[in-house]
């Protein structure tokens, strides 16, 4: 474990969990990298990279948030959805701390600025929060749904304040992205990726999990379902509180490997599964950066798999060096290493050593298998293949029970009756509601931390 701390920054700690011993000729090295940031969300200080006085705003502005509210015609059926959205947006506005830049956008087949409405971001204060909540009366339901347009509008607003390092959006919808093509949405997502993070919420059951998951995944946020409009306010309040806790933006997981070694994959495995492999950007000879977004006081786990050159018994090598790095744009001109750890490989003929599986690696491999089983099971159920759905969800029940993932186990009980959790014997429930099916599918990527 290595730690590098600086004033005004959270303290970052990196721990490496692995079995470094490999049998003769083996090439695959697996490690779980636990990254913990402390002292970032509660100190009251400004995030890194914020000037004492930002142009056009109050002192100490540290973050910017844009709330994107679906105002398509379907939000009025029933009217409680739009009413819940207004109440939720008001709750989120109340949670914004003084000095944060913010805006509210009504999303239909267009994107209309509701507050402040002049193409810029307002600066949060008691006065602007009050005016913003008054403006929510202008949230009315009419028109279609083009989420790519909403994301583009958020990006345009954030660009008016390039000096603010932490940028976050909250997106709420109740339906499918019907008024732009999948390709148009994909292009919009690609344009804004890396510019801000986003949490996505679907209210009711008429939206598509894969659409919101694609947005939240690309923008390093979360996705969830709020089955009833009455639950929106507390959810929005919680999301905004999370955004307000962030203290440092654009942290990268940098992985250096020696000559002839290759990174096979990098995945966030806790608190939720997220494959970062294809998001690598080159960072010098034999090094690549993987985005992790913004950090407050929190801990996350990553699974790193490296393929190294085959070696014989008695050889050892450094398989990878894993660092937490701030990019030049945030660190002030040069990349800055916040913390780092080492992944090792030692070849041995001791069978007990080389066949031992790291508990952390085994646990998170199981969590990935659990998520896949849930998603494949729900997909089979939608396709009418009850036999395959039952088999897959039985596998999911068995893994959830074995790994102590009580949250997913309880979710699965919404759609199956568990006969034998140890063996994964289940029966699909009759008349499973669409809301319960979507809850299981949406939350399938949430994992449980390995027990120390």
C-alpha cells in the first residue's frame, strides 16, 4: 500500500489484494485494487482546482449541477409524475450548497432552460434557490423525448463555466427515447463523455433500462428505478447530497505494465460493476489511464487482470503498477500521483501456493457472474423462455446466497420463490409485476463488498 497526501486534497489509499504465486508457465495475474478516499467530503474546503474567486460568481465555487427533468406529454399520465418531478427538483435545489453553479432544464423533443434561463448557470444562494423553485411552475408536460438533446444542453451550460472542475447532471425520465434515433443518442453521449458525470432515474415502468444504463455508464454515474412518483423527492435529495460531497474531479486509475505485458481488463467491481477496459487513454510508454470520475469520502474496488510473459519456477516480476493520478488540467500543469500500489508475479512449483485463489478475486468474480445471471434471466423472462429464466435466476440465487449479497437475494425474491438457496432451486412467481422485474434488472450491477 502507498499513500501520498497533499493539503486541500482527500487522502487516497491504495491496497492490492492478490495471490502473487503462479504455476510454471502461467501468464494471467489478477488483483483487486481497493481505493479509499478520506477527508474529502466533510472538511468544508474547496475542491482542487478552484480559484478563490471564480469569474462571474461568488467565492469558492466548486461544483456545477444541471437537473434535466422529463417534461414530455407522458409525464402527465398520471399527473402525479410531473407533480412528483417538481417536488423532487425542489428537494434537490434545497440540497445545493451556497456557491455551487446550477440550472434546471425541461426536456422534451427539445431542451428548454427553466432556470436561470439566460444560457448560463446561476450561483446558489438563498435568493437564487428560492427563485429556482418558483420557476418550477413552468415545468409543464407536452412534447416528445430526445435525451441526447438534453445531454447536449447540459454540456453547453457547463461550458459557460470552464473554471469549475466538478460537473454533475441529474436526469429523470418516464419513457423511451422516441424522438431521436439510437445513433443520434449514441453520438450525443460520445460528445459529452468526459465533460461531466450523470445520475439517471426512471420513474414508473415505461422507460428502457438499457438506455439509461448506457448514459449513466458512459458518464460514470448511477442508474435506478423509482417505481412511484412519491419516492422521487428523497431520491433526488440523496443524489444531490452525493454530488455535493465530491471534492476532486477527473481522477484516473493509471496502470503501467512492463515490456511484453498486456492489460486484459480493468473493471470497477464495487460498489457497482462497470467495465472500464475500452475507456483506456494512453499515458506514456506502457501506461494507460482509466477514468474514475469525481471522489468524496468513499471506497471503491477495481479488478485488474494483466497477461505477463510466461516464466519458469523461481522467476518473479512486477506485473503492474497501479496509481491514482490527477490530470494536468486539474493538478496545475503536470500529472500528479495521489497514491499507488504494486501487482506482483512469482512463479513457484509449490502447489498449495499456486492454486490458492485470492478471496477478494474470487468474491468479485462471483459478483460479476451474479449480475450476468440476473440480466440473462430477466432477458429470458421477457422473451417468454421461462425454463431458461428459472435456471439463470436459480444460479443468481445460489451465488447471492453464497457470497452474502443479501440485497440482490431479496430483490430476486420479488420474481422467484426460493426453494433451496444453497442449490439455487427456485420457482418463477406467477403474475410478477413489471415494476418488480425492472427493479431486479436495474439493480443487478450493485455488488456487496468482500468481507475483510
